[in-house]
């Protein structure tokens, strides 16, 4: 009998480990609830709820194939080896199948599981699944992990031209087993239940993920490059939460994009090419996690930036977190995050740069806050994005490139539609005034809308000075730690 240990791969279709297990013989699935670990990792309540909702959908789909889904408690990942061994011994399991996960704690957990099970004669089979390329297989000519995305992408393109990762087969129904599936809990202690309005934005299940992918590939991908930066437009795929939980695979996304673009990666429709690049950005940051373990430990990718003199400014941090900065584009973006569990990608960069440059607050504060609220929270992508914005990361924005939130607002929300949606108290302003109500001085008093908490020009100079004064400006080198 085979055991498939489900983690961030909550789907039936194109699931490498599940397909391999079912091909070998009778299969049982297990999912471990690890609330203490999730709290330690700052997983958002809406994300944990999304996992549970997707597990319920997956349990129904597995039941159609007579594959029972067991739920076990392993409060911390340290508990996983003993809990899995217990399941294996109860069910006389020959082999455990799992899809690889990345990050330092994930790697340690899986190594401990392999050691414990192997010692009892139980085989563990691990598969590449949430990535197109195995970390360590896309390297520079000197055998190191890439630090610059454009160079990484070039090698990925060459590899994809040679061989495209294929979709794996969906398991067939197996003979019924005399094992009952467990009930999926509706909530987990320590994680608040999200609002129904938030849940309604993110329906669970593979059918919904596939519907979004098909709709995007059929009708939206052509406009992706031109519309993805405008938060008031439906320019993005809205698939990130499904990718993060593994409800859809990057291979399924890649195949859909290629199909819409006559099989081309680098030519043809610019929208499809741009979106494939976004899939590769996701890939790049996961490879960084493996190649440079310090980023899993809340450390800057560029070690010299650890010496930055970040400000301790709790009131300003709270104003940012609560959407009270007095800068409409920042507050509207934060309001979107708080109410929907998601933020438009352009705005993630704008609010991150505002926190780390204009307020000169440590990027780790922002990274943590995002993880605690994002339904698509993913360590690699979230850390990569925050370190890019704060100029501490790979391929990062040069420290002197500091987005001005007002010009970003005027450029990407010219009519103020996004701002007015999330900050209805500003709805009475015209499209010129709405970006910066403070410039109206005493002529206009917006009900309960604050004045800006920072002077953009002066704070920009303060950030430039802080970066210029770093002891050393050499690159991070090839320190793998």
C-alpha cells in the first residue's frame, strides 16, 4: 500500500507524487495539520482557511477514485516523522510519496521524515512538482545559483526549448479500501475565520482554478502586458492563491500560456511571454531559497545591507498597517490587502518601497505583515519581492531608485478609480485631487482622512543617506552560508 503525503499540492490533476503512487498500487492520502508551525511561519488565517476549503474539495475528488484522505495532527513539523510512522505502521505502508517543498524548515522536516521511515524499512519517494526545474539544475557557468533574474530566465528558456515539462496522468479509480476518510475541520484553533466576502473572492477547488486559468488564457492574456500594472483593471490572472496552495500546477499554467501563443516562449503575443516570465520569477525566487538559505532565516540576501540603520517608528508602522498614511494609493492598497487577502502586484512594490525607503522601516516588518494577511502568501515570492523593493535582495532595485507614490498613483490609477473604490471618503474629489488631498490645504477637509505621515522629498533624502553610509557596497558574492 502507498501513502501520498499532501502538502502544498492540493489537487488531483497533474500531481506528480499522487500520479506515481496510484500507478504503483492501492493508495491512501494523508494531510498533517501543523497549527503551531503555521503560526510561527506567519501563515494568514485566510490562507489556512483556503487550505481547509481546498482539502474538502480534494477529499470529494479523491473519494470518487476510492482514495481515502486521512487528517492527522502534527502541531510542529518536528512531530511529522513520528505521526507519519504511526500511519505507515497502522496501514502497513510500503512507500510514502511526496512532492518536494523548499525553504530551510521544509527541507529539515523532510530529511527527518526520510530518516525515520527508512530506518523502519519504509521507502520515501520524492518528486519535482511545484517547480519546472529542480533547484541546482539551473546554474551559472561556474556552478553557482543565479543572482540575476534575466540570466536565470535565459537558461530556463534554453531548457524549455529542449524539453517542455509534460503534464502527468490523473489517477484512475482504484478498488475500494476498507478505510474511511476523515472529516476536514472547518477551522483551526489560533486562526480567525475570514469574512464570507473574502471567502467568496477565492472559491476553493481545482474546477475554479482551471476556470480562472482558461478564462485568463482565452480572453485576458493578450492584454496582460499592457494592463497588469493598472490596479483598477482586471489585468491579472488571479491564480496566485491557487498556485501557492498547489490547487493548480505551474506546468498547467505554462501549457495554457503556450497554447494561447502557438507554442512560443519568446515571440508571438507579448502578453503570453510576459506572463510566462512571471511564472519564471516565481521559479527564480524558489531557487534562491535553496541556493541562499540565509533568506529563509530572515536575513538580507546582500549581507552588507544588514548594517542599514532602520528606524524604530512603531506609530508610523501602525499607520502603514492600518491604511492611515495619508497617501491615498498606499492606503487603498493596504485596504485591499486587509479586506481581500490579496494585493495587486504593482502596489505590492509601491507600498513596500514606501515602508522601507520613505519610512526607513526594516523590510522584515513588512514581509511579516504581508504573510499574516496574504491568501497567496509564499515565503520565496514574498521575501523576494520585499528584498527587491528594499534594495537588500537579488537583482534588486538600485538603492537610489525610490518609487514616488504620488507619481505611481497618477500613472497607474490616473482616474482614481482604485483609490475611490477602497477609500470611498475620497469619492468626491476629482481625478487630479484624489492622489494627494493634502495639496488642497485647508480648502478641503476629508472626513477622517489623515494628513501624510511623512514628507516624501525629505524622507527620500534620508533613505539615500542611509544607503550611502553603508560600510561596504560590494555585491553579495557567492556566499552560500
